[in-house]
C-alpha cells in the first residue's frame, strides 16, 4: 500500500516564521491559531497571498520534515456533533535552534546597519519633532507650584 503525499517538496518557511512569532508573542513553544489567522498574518508580514489548501500542504511538509508537530483538537460534543477547534502547533527542538540562530544573525546585521544609519536618522527625527512651546494644541493652565 502506497501512502499518497500531497505535500510540497520544499515548505515555505514564511509560514514557520509566522507560527514562531505567534509562539514568541505568548512566550510559549506552542500556539493554536486558526488557519484563517495564519493566512492573514502571512499576507500581512510577508505579502504572500496563500490559499487554505496551499497552507495545509506547506504545514504538512513542515511537519513531515520535523520543523513542527501538530495535534488536531476536534472533539465530539455531548449530542454527538463534531466540535471543531483550531489545530495545536508545537515547535520542535530543530525549530527552536533555527529560530535562535536566525534571531542572533538578524540582530548582528541590524545593529551594524543601525549604527551606520544613526547619523542620518537622528537629524531627520529632530527636524520632524515639534517643541512643546511651539505646539498648536491648547493646554490647560497649570497652577503655580506651592512654596
């Protein structure tokens, strides 16, 4: 008996980035966003529009390659109906190591880039800020300090 494999050959790591961001936000090694939430976050952060079927294929490939584990959390209700819950995604040790190395590399690159741009950014920021005395918003008069 042959097992049919509909997963993609190379999974899209942008999906893994989104899942690790969700995990990091909640300071856990697991998360359970809905598929629609993952699709929206992939579009928001990466600009890639992805269908539900493509998302399933990429997540299946990530699981196949050992990047994450997933557990379906559907249950049968008291009346026998199926209660649908979002899937639980658990990060593996491989993902945690990869994420740590990616973060440290990005941190090293970004600090060097930030140092080179600091001379440009600060004068631009200073030009765009308004002083309190030049502010056009009305303020209530303060009471004089007590002596």
